[in-house]
C-alpha cells in the first residue's frame, strides 16, 4: 500500500451521505459523517448512513472526525458512527451546538470528546497537520480544510459559494485560499452540487429584500417555511417581522432547536418579546403574527404539511394568509411540495413558491460554475476529485477543472469505496475497499438487509397469503385445514381461487405423505412452490406465501 490514500465512503450519487477518509501510514482522519433520507423504494427505512466497516477494521489508526459544517448531510450520521468508533470530533462553535443536540438524543454527549475549532485553528497529529479556511455557505461557521502531509497538501473545500455581500457578514477567506494555492496543492476535493449551472451564485441579500416586501404586502398572517439551519434566512425573517411589527412563532421541532442553539451561541439576534408560543397565535390579530416553520421540502410530518392539511393543533391557515416557500425543492421532493401548494391554495391562502429565480425567496448555498472555477483557480491543484453530487455533476465539474488548467487524466471521479493512492507526488486510482449502505430502521442500525427490503417490497405490491395446516404429529397426516388468510392480496374471483388453492394444498400434502416425504420443511417448500406458480399463472401476482403447520 502507498503511504497516502483518499477514500470516498459517501459522496457520488449520495447527496446527503458525505464521508471522506485521509489515510497516511498509521493514521486515519475522517471528513464529515452525514446521513441520507431514503426514497420510496426503501420501505420502512428512516435514514441511510455510511458503511464504516473499513474504519472499524482499522480503528487503531482513526485519530479524528473533522466536520466542515452543520448540515444534516454532513453531521446526521455522527451519533451512529460514534457508537462504533468513539474518536474526538472537531467542529466550529455553531456546528458543535447542532452535534450536541444529536448526541443528547442518543445519550452520547458525556462520552464524546468535542473540540471547538475555527478558521485559525491548527491540529497536529503524528504525520499530518491540519489548517482551515473560512467559506460562505447557507449555514454559519463553515470551513474548508487543508491537510499537510509528507506527500503534499490535500484540500477539502466543504460546501461553499463566493458571496461578496453575505447576509451574515461571514466572508470567504479568499486571500487565505490564494496563499494555500501559492504554497502548492497536490489534490483538491471540491463540491459539485451546482456544477451544471452557469454564472455565479446570487447573493443572499436578495432574499432579504423580497421577504421584507412580502411581509409589507401581507394583509393577514405570514407563514414562511425554510431550512431551520439557514440562520441567515431566519435572521431575515426576524428582521422583516420587526419592521412590520409582527410577533413570531416557531413551529417544528428542528426549527425550535436550531433557533435556540443559534440564539444562545450568538448567531441569531431576536428582539426581546418577539417570540411567542403557538398557543398565542389565535389570540392575536392576524396582521400582527408571523410563523416560521419547517416543511419546505414537503416532508409529510413537518409543520407546513400538517398546516396545509388542517391538522396542526391550535393553528389554522385561513383565506387571505400568505405562505412563503423560502427554499427551493431538492430534486425528488417536487411532487410532495406541489401537493402542499395545492392544499394551501384550496384553503384560500396567497402562496409564494417556485424556484428562487422566479419567487426571489431563495438562493442556493452552493457555488455555480464561476464559483467553482474561482476555487480551482485559487487552489491550482495538480490532481482533482469532484465530490458531493450525482455523476453528471461530477462530470461537469471535471470539465470545468480542465478548462482552468487541471491536466486531462488528473481528475478522479470516485464511486463509494474507491480510493486514490499517492506516492512520490503521483496519484493513481487503483484500489477499492468494500463498502455499501447502512440502513437505520427504528432503533436498529444495519439490521435491515436486501432480503428484508425485498420482502417489504413484495408485501407492498402483492400482499401476502398465510396458509394454516393442522397436522398429526404421529402419522404426519393433515387433520384440518387448509385455512388461507390474505392481507393486501385482492382478486375479483377470490372465493373460486381460494377453493382451488386449498385443493392444490391438500393434494400436495397427500402426495408427499404417500412418497414418505413428511418433513415439515419439505411440505412448506412444496406448498409455497405449488401455490405460487398457480397464483402467478392466474393472477400475474406474486404475493408472499407463508405456510404455518400446527402439530397435534
């Protein structure tokens, strides 16, 4: 094995499950540990987190988890990771506040070493030292990371954009980035979310102007939904409420928790007496109330979805209220968002929705093409790994890199588990470590495999049939039954079908008895095969068949 290696344990086609590994000699440093929310095919799954088998196998080498910022796709997997590898976690002040919320929930806070860092911090390990630089994103306290290794400098940008007039005054440290580039960057890992979008990312201040205008025009309540972590956006809502003399209520657990962390740690300024409880909303004149809530992505259990369905206890959206979506829908969430918008229109609300370019209520926290090219130009890397995106985004980012001077052949697009080995300042993509997805299902982590998911899918599509037989323990003959019970299996001529199924079962059991093949396991196998073939031939359905034998 070469001395320096970089592995992806989440990133490609995994917007939400970010984890990268820097390994040199006998030490491993980990960047981020996010989660991903499942799609409709992963029935019953709550979260998807990185597979850390390789790290557990090499736990004696793991020195630290370094976190770039506090979004779920970068911190959501941390509690599950720490249950397997209790290593120090390094993050900024605001990010640590969000991590602490998760660790309290999982009862891990006392056992975990949390180390606060900032853009001026320096960490020293056995062979690697680590510096940081400030980047602008849609959440406070974001960092890029520089790993100084004996082979050369490795830079991870985190999520970023270049906003010259950021709403929170957290400017990207462009001068420091330029100095890092002058020192020399062997390998750059840079995010790719908006690599397909030309131009530069608009400034967040545009949103503040549109939010204030909407508050001014609103004649009744204003309900605004955005990401709880976008503290700049939350501050803009607070400012608009103050200018229009409105009280502000927070709905949604994550909104309440994140705002509490931001206020306590000095990232959010709210005038004294502005915040009210949800029970006070109906006691006030509607033109004196604003509501800030979760649910901008159409999440069915979030506050906005419940408000739109009229089942949020004590709070109603009435005709003439203004509802603002201050976040663009993440790809895949459009259908859920549209359903909520329709519900809101049905209630008679005035709804401001759509992409940020049409509504003016959202700008991305991720850099467009010109931002990405500026980062590449500042860093001037010899080698490049585009990260955080679907394959087409990484491909477009590769083309951008080549357009600003990265040599063809020096860009590596990593599938999960792929590694880049570097020796004598030469990089090669030669190895792959075993990795996959770890599913969180309730309190179970990693318990659900492909077989369970396949069974759930089969149950959801074709239902199930339970066949109960009562058999004699002594002579192995059927005493009563078969009784068939169905759940989720529908067929118009079911009674006729049931009679034929029972006849086939009886014949199968009798034939096996005559052949002296009376083991319960064999009987169950033949029943499943015979009934399954018959049902598919006559119904084109494949329900799950569960034979149950009761011995008497």
